């Protein structure tokens, strides 16, 4: 009897989305472990153990304040990436030729790309995600850590999540160094139990690993941001030819973060930016006037 050997790779990729929910739990577990190591074991007790030693008190207060600020910002950004749709193609979408003739700053699309899987036309910079089983506007990649695609409408949140997580993990590594010094230095007055040290050791290893790996991702995405390129489009850019969406670093930055400086460090957009910057909606994108489309 012959057994079928055909494997539906797209169905297999779709099933991988289940792993993403485990990643959310893993994210929560790492945050809880780090919080216990930094706040409850290392620096929190210094606020009460030596209240009259001002140097230790203010150092602990400063570290804990910065720790909680970064933790709030990274958690906020994380759930904004998880909960916000990156942008889907409207049903039966077609390019508006009249708009491309009137608005010369937007890319004309006389012959839109067609997606055979979605049975729909695709706007520029749109790509089909095999895991989400749909076309995503200005798709950058599918991130298993956030159980979501990263695209036009949540890319800023993803970048802030990367940045704040890198800063938080770096701070955690530095904040846990004194515990190692006291433990291995043979200090007679250290009250750390072997179990407490095990928690600190595990938290240090995890945060160091994340900090080093995130540094690479932060540098890569800053480069992509300043050139107005997505991870998918890196393979589409032609060598020696100016990228048609590269409007200059300032405008490239504003295409993702908006023009309101007060909101740049928060996973938020002003209504004015959402109304006036088409790229944030993911359908139309301004292009360079000196590059053929």
C-alpha cells in the first residue's frame, strides 16, 4: 500500500502560529523572572535595608525607576504590536488612476500586482504572508514572538518594542553585576541564598543573550528605517539604483514615526499624522521624483 508523501507547506506554516502563543507566555515568564531578580532580590531591599545611606538609596531608586519606566514602555509597545493589525488589502481593491495623476508625490500603479491566493489586487509594497494566509500592507516580516505580522500599521510599535527591550535587557545585565561581585567576592554580610543566586544567574544569562541578539536587530532595523526599506524589500532593491521610496532620512523616519515629535517615543499616532501621511495607512507611498517607477 502506497502512502501519500505530499506535504502542504502553507498549511504547515499556518499551524506554526500556535507556537506564537507559547512565545507570549515565554515573554511573560522572562519578564517575571527578571522582575524578581532585579527588584525583589537585588535592588528593592536596598530601599529599606539602608535608608540612611543616601548613596545606596538614591542609586537603588534611580535604577528601579528607570527599570519600571522601560518595562512599562516595552510592555506597552509589545501589546500594541500583538493587538494591532498590520494592515490588510481592502476587498476588491483597485488603484485610483485619477489619484496617481493628480498627486504626483504618490506612486502611480497602472498595472497592479495580483495575488492568486487572495484573489485580489495588491497595493505597492504589499506581500502575502503564508502564516497569516493573507496579504499584508507594507509587510516587513511575520514575527513569531508577537503572533502577528509586522507591517505598515504596527511597524513603529515593533521598532519601539525592539528598542525598549534592548535598553531594558542591557540595564538588567548591568544591574545584576553587583550581586555577582558580592556573591563571589566572599562578602560576609551578603544574605543571598543559593536559590536567589540561581534566579539572578538565570536572569543574567537570558538578558545578556537577548541584549546581544537585539543589538543586531536594532542596528538592522535602524538602517532599514532610514532608507525606507522593509526586510522583504531588501531583496528587491537593485544595486546601483536609488531606491524609489528613499525620500531622505528625515522623511523616511516620518513615514513610520509621524511628524509629532512628542509621540515619537510612544506607541501612538496623532490623528493629524494618520490623516496626512498616506504611508501610515499602507495603501499609497510617496516616491522619489528622479527615479523611474
